[in-house]
């Protein structure tokens, strides 16, 4: 099943440099704006499992039910584009939790296997 995680709208894009200075060079402001929007949506699967995403330092944690995945913001491997750095970090966490993250037409989607 495919779930829409979030839209990447203008409010999120405002947190990208040079509009909002980011001393990390890894997109912390963009990551926080994206995660904040994901948390507001309170996404659940059809079978009732909650999907949550958190960030602490450079590490993402993505939970679906009782499965947990972690990923890192890897500036050297995935940079210099900040959106790519953040999306790859969340994608890494999704893979570890048994999900697939895709980016299509200004939105992030999760492929959830049954």
C-alpha cells in the first residue's frame, strides 16, 4: 500500500538556504520543517499502525507500529543538495523499518508492505 507522507510545500521550502541560514550544511532547518509537518499529519496505515518520524542530531528515527528504522544526514555522500541529503536520510530510516520512501511531484510517499 502506498501512503502519502507529506507534501513539500512552500512553507517547507522556505527553510532551505539561502532563505534561512543553516550552519550545519546538512539541512537541519529543512529536516525540522519536514518532520514537523509529518508529525502534524498523524499518519496511520489501514491496519492501524502509526507512522512517526523524529530527528535527534544528525539521526532520523522512523517508526511504523513496532518496527524502528534509523538513518543519518550524510552530507559528504549525498550532498551538496540539501533536499537530497534529508530525503536520503529519511529513506535510509524507512528501509531499515521495512518501508520504501519515494519522492514524486512535490510529495513524499511511503510504500508499506503488508
